[in-house]
């Protein structure tokens, strides 16, 4: 996929092409990734401790869309904590009241008890502000906890590891629902955690409230993960009732930590070794919004070091890890101004590069496009893998996707569709529908709390 840009010197064009080629994923490579993904999926269904954990969510059966009731939902998993009150109205309709609270960096890496007390205080203030604090009835809550948990029942589980920049002490190996319930009890808050929910499972259930035949729920935002309906008779490690359909939380961001098939570049390796969770979540790190900016920054600095970009000059800002945000990539990719002035603004005003030429801006745009394109192409592989494994290639399939990357990153859906077409064929691809599913973590968690209290 050689690029040639008119304003660039031969040396600049050659250097940019080297980088673009490193990020190029061929159709053959996509198919190899899918084949390996299916093998790893089946290992996860077969036994505990596999790379793709394939965790039964204890959410079985499907919504009809006619369910009614009022439930609370909590969503912890990124920059904000969200507290919601969801009223299910039937007919696939609902209303929601919600409030966001910022989770400080200090709370993300401090003691777990402090985080739980903070969450309990937020719930308490939400209940008070919405006139719900004096209710004598127990309020049922679905807790979206978007980190890898080994579930043991619908509202119990053990935290396997932190991801996405969280690293609280005293939490790994413990049950986050129990720890939060303790904080509620200490503060006399009349709320019962009825379900602990992974955000992908919530996304699937939220979309299924209106579209009961939804096949998969996928998160493509800061992080990356997926869930789908699995016939449990085919799950060897499952010791419960085999005669049911259950949602599996795949934890597929962990795929290929053995480095068999994912096309890791030197820029990925550098980002990985400087991350909080070294050698983990390699699949997620090639796809998710949290990491794309950093991979791009590493590639840009390589060009600076070769004296190809910015005349060999960088800035304190660009030299700082994680300073190049994925949101900048979106802005740069859609910059169609004649002199790429939006790109120039980010480079000069935000990142304080002393000065940039049009050629510099074109190079930066090419690198952003290459990293974004690779993310979308690799993001198609797990969908092809699941559809292959459950025998739905060529059948209608609705994939509910939540997350800023899918929603806002330029051409992400188009690039994913193109890759899926290369993997399963265009005719089969036309049967697969990607739908933006907003708010799985609020509505979805409330629906799962409803299903838990009903059962």
C-alpha cells in the first residue's frame, strides 16, 4: 500500500512508506488471525486458565422487550463513574436519569476501600438529589464493572487483573461486589447489588431489549472486548445446566499474548513495555482507543529521530508518554483544509512543536491513517471468529457495538466492514449488521439486575 506524497522528498516518502507498510495487514494475515482466534476461543470454552478466558456471565435467556420495572445501574470502567436510575417501560422502551462523577487518578491507583467509599458516596448523593434516599424498599442495582472478573454467580466474582489505567491495591483476587456492598452497609445505603455486569454483556442486553435476536455485544472505546450468546452444551468447562443459552464475556483483548499471529511493530512493543500491564492485552492494545495515540506517537518520534519529520525537532509535550491522544488522530484524519491547518494547530498549539511544514503535516496524517486503519481491520477478526465458531457465517447477525472509537473515529466502521468482507466474503458480509448501541453499561446493567431479581 505504498503512499507517495507530492511535497515530500524521496527520503521522506521512503521513510513514511516503511512505517505505513509496518501497519499494513493483508487479507491473508487477517484470515490467519481469525483461524488462531477460533482455536483460542475453543480452548477458553474447554478449560479455565486459557488466554481468552471465555467467562460465563450467568446471564441466560433473552429479553422480550416487554419487561418492566425501575432499577439502578452503576458504571465504573474509565474516566467517569456513572450512576443511573433506569425505568423499563415495556415495548423495548425505557427512560433514564443519570449523573457522572469524575474518578481521580489518586482513586484509580490507591486502596480499593477508598474507591468503594467514593462510589458509595456518589450513589448516596444521587439518591438524595433524586428524592430516592428515604425509600424503605431495597433498591436493586446492576454494577457494570468493566475489568476482567471470573464470575461465580450473577452477582459474585473475583477480579483477575486491573486494566485501562486502574491499579487499586487490595482488589485483585477479591470480589468487587462484596467490597462495594460493604461500603453501602457501612454508610447505611439501602441498595443491593443484584448483578455484576461486564460492559460488553450489558451492551448486548441493552440492544437486545429492543432487538431480541442480537448476536454479539462489543466494546470499542478506551478498551476492547466482546460477548455473545453461546449454547452451553458445547462448553466443556461449564458444570451447571447445559441445556441453556448463556452470554459469554470473552475477555478477547487478551488474545495472542503468545505473539503467534498479531502483527506487532516496534512501536507496539515500545508502547507495551511502557504500559501498566506489560505483555498483557496485546489484542486490545492494537485496537483500543487508549493505545492508538501512543503507538502513533512512537512512530512519529522514530521519524523525528531519522531527521525526516519536524526537521528533527520534537517538544517536551510530544516526548511525554501518552501525550498524543487518539482524539487528535480523529481530527487529523478528517482534516481536508488545503494547508492541513487543523493538523498544524494540534502539532504547534497543543503539542508545542516549534514549527511544521505542509510536508510534516502530510506525514503525520499518513501515520495516523495507517494506525487507525490497522485498528479497524484487526477489530473485524474477533467478529469473524465468533460467527465462524457459532455457525452463523452467511446468516443474519446483529452486532451491537458501543464505544467512542466505533462511534467517532473516521471511517472505522467502513474499514471494519471491508476487512470482514475480505475474511468471510462480500455476500456473507452483507448479512452482518453493525449497529451503534449506546449505553449498554447503564440500561444493560439495569436489565440484568431485573433478570437477576426475577430469577
